[in-house]
C-alpha cells in the first residue's frame, strides 16, 4: 500500500514495516519478520489482510529504525538498507538476540545509533524521537499470569520528522499518557488486539491527538491479530479525523 501525505510517500509493506520517503531521505521502521518482505507470508484470509511484498529488496533506506528485538530482522534490514545506512535501534537488542538465534545488530556492518525510551537523535538531518512503548502489568494486553507481552524497558516507539512532517509509530505498546500529548501529522497505530493497543484504544488516541491522517498497521497478519479495520476507520472518522485503509 502506497499513499502520499504532506509531501511524503508512505508505504505500509505489511505487519509493522513502514517506509517513509521525503525529497532526499528514506526511513524504514521495523522492516521484515514473518516473510513480509520475501512473499513467504500468507496473509489472513476471509478477504482481509495486507498481502506481503514479493521479494522486496529496495536497498534505498538511509535510516532504519528498530523498535525492539521482536521486530529485529537482519535479513529485513539488509533488504531495505543502503550501503551507508544508519540503524537507529532501541538499546539492549544485542543482549536479547541469543534467545532468538540472531546475530547482534552491531555485526551487520552498518552504523548503529542506540536510543532509550526517551531519546532524540538526528540522522541525515532527520530528527527522530524515541517514545516509551510497553504493556501495562495486569492490563488488557498481557499473558494469562498478568505479565506484559512487552514490559516497560523492552522497546520504544518512534516519531520521525521528515521534511518537516511528523510521523508517529507507537511500537508494540498500550496507549500511554505521553502519546496523547504528541503533535503529529501522520499517526500509524497498531490495532491488532493481542500485544498492542486494540482498535478501540487506537481510535481514542487518534481522536485525542487529531493528526492530519491515520494509517493503521500491525493487524490481520495472523488470526490472533485480527481486527475490524473498517469499524476502526468509522470510529476515527466519527471524531473528524481522516483515515486510510488497505483492504483486499
């Protein structure tokens, strides 16, 4: 799915993979995982879901942002990154790759800039802010024992100002108090109901933040991420906020 928004070209390539292209720079967020860029993922059936790209290997990314180890895909990074790309990665990914049998992100041959939950960096004249991203203990997005899928300190979201247009992907997170105060033009919330904010929570966030446009992501990849995106769009539109969907 490709859209134009406020001078940017925006692609949702499936699952959590986003591409933002301005006049000079191209920024990716969470590229790859589960065959999104290889055409190996079979999307959710019943007429909904975002089809995977077929052997996507653009190699045009100036900046590649990685929110946490669940979305760290070395092959995905290599498919989207240019030779001199910079990776902006949440701190601590390398300490967690052993459990997932992945090479350290520092070994991929790119410059790596680590960020915490509240950091600000500028890469290729592109300002990037990291934001907290986690599930509340004993909240609605936890394991049966109340343990968060994503505990505080496990990952982050990213707000990116590309050619002066602010885009925000919250990452794998509940809606958090700090999200409601952000000034963004394009909001890309996850709306799968399991390990992130669901469509109701994301719609309420959109109504509060009042961006110029909402593009929901991270849904209908698997059965446990099924979400009624049309109902989400209706809720967002009722608040007077434009929304765009990729429906097959």
